[in-house]
C-alpha cells in the first residue's frame, strides 16, 4: 500500500483517470464508514471506498480512497495484494501507518531522535543508535508493566512518557520526596484515564 497524490493516474476498465476524478465517480452507496484503528481519543472513523484497477501484472490492484467525514478531505492509496482482500483489511493496513508516525514522534519527543545536527555520518549514526536504544528501553519497560498490571484501578496503563518522567525523577535526578512524586504520577494517570473514558463515551454517543 502506497499513499499517492490526487493527481496520480490510475487505469480502470473505463480508461485512465486521475485519482481525484476517480473519487468523484464513486457512487454514494459505495462508501463505508470504518475505523482505521484506535487513537488517543477513540477510534478513527473515516468513509472509505475502493476501486478496482486494470493492470497487466498479476495480483489484485486497487485504489483505496479515504474521506474525512467532517472536512470531506480525501486521501488516496495505491494497493496491491496477491489475492483480492476485503475493504476492512485494506483499511486496517492503511491505519497502521499512524503507528509508524507515532513511533517517530515518540522517538523525537522522548529520546531526541531529531536533535542531532548531522555534520558527520559517524556521529549521526551513534546519536540515532543511542536514541533508538533509549526508546526501546522505554517501550520494553512499558510492555512489561502492561503484562504484569494491564488495568490499574482508575489509572491508565503506564505510558512511555510517564516512565521517562519517573526514571528521570527517581534515577537520574533522585529527590527526597519520592512518595510525593509517585502520588503526582498516579494523579496524572487517573486524570488521563478519566479524560480517555470521556472521549470514548462521547464518541460512542455520537455514532449513528
């Protein structure tokens, strides 16, 4: 699956069209509202449509179209699979790209992945390697905490950001009021759990 521009040309049984022109020809009944995966504020619901393409190469070639239900903004994906797969499977793959973007964003915010000046390859390589190891450490600790205590009472599970704060407070810069810092961490996670439940509830109430 590859994201393409609106000007990307595709070939169908009726001829060659731009992706945006093809989207304009999709009938209203062909659009389906599906979730691209869970986000910070609940499931990411979009309208989706798929158009079969004519290609001489083997496999299933299709154009996947995503429409924002609020702004009507369109996005386009060129898809290939060995055999034809349901629309829900294509949507699930399209939604996985957010996980990659979130990982890069987390690496920048948690480990300074983007803070090197890139003057020499060797120093850049060492910096990126250390940043990735740091992020991997946080991710492993998070996974172990979720496995041992997946649903704390009234709290959201520990996030990488919260683990970073606790590590800095308790290990890097030890303080005398450790109990106070732990209570502050619990208060923040409880507040986030309430906000998350509110977002999910409001989203569920607004769905038709």
